[in-house]
């Protein structure tokens, strides 16, 4: 579009000069898009409603890779927490420890009687009696009796 020249300032009043200058600066753009018949203002499309539905289906984006990058670490954290909780529950044992007639229930992760007595601070001498024997494995609900000889 060639530049529009304003008329000479002497022949046009000042208020019209400002109006013409504003029109030249903000000249509207004309779009050469054919309009849809029966619906003024909307561009024409090929195929009607079926084409619009196909275009809407094409616009749907499947799972984005960046959302998968966020999902994998979160899934790993959940898996480790679930695994740790399961291991904690599976390895915890509630054992009754009776030392010289004083029973108490103890929660422990010890695998055998020696570890349990060491964790609880019970010292065993050669003359003490321990039932079950030292080195026996522990299970949930076991009862350990320690009798000191004096």
C-alpha cells in the first residue's frame, strides 16, 4: 500500500489535519478471507461440521513428555515409601522379655536372642539361664526368659 500524503496544511483546518493523521497511522487492515455463506464475519471452511470435529480431535494432545518426566520421580518416591513401610512392618517383632520375673514387651528388629539382650542392655554371665538358648532366632510373639544365678 503506497504511503498516503496529507493535503497541504494551508487548505485543511488544524482539527481535520489531526483526524487525517490519526487515520493514516491507524489504517484498518483488510483480510482477503472469503466469508462463510449465511454466517457473516466467519471464514469459510471446507467440510462443515465434520471437518470441525476432525480438527478438534487433532487438537487434543496426548500425554506430554514433560508430565511423564514429573510423574516418574513421584512414582519412585511412592514405591520407596511403600517398600520401606512394608519392610518396617515385616521386620518389627513384639517380644516378651522376662528378666528375673519382671516381664516387659519389647519391639525389636533383632534377628536372634543375643542381639535382643545386647540391645536391651542385659548382661549374661556363664551361670545365667536363658530360654530359648542364646543364638536362637526370634519371631513375633516369642517369650524370652532370663534367670540370673546368685
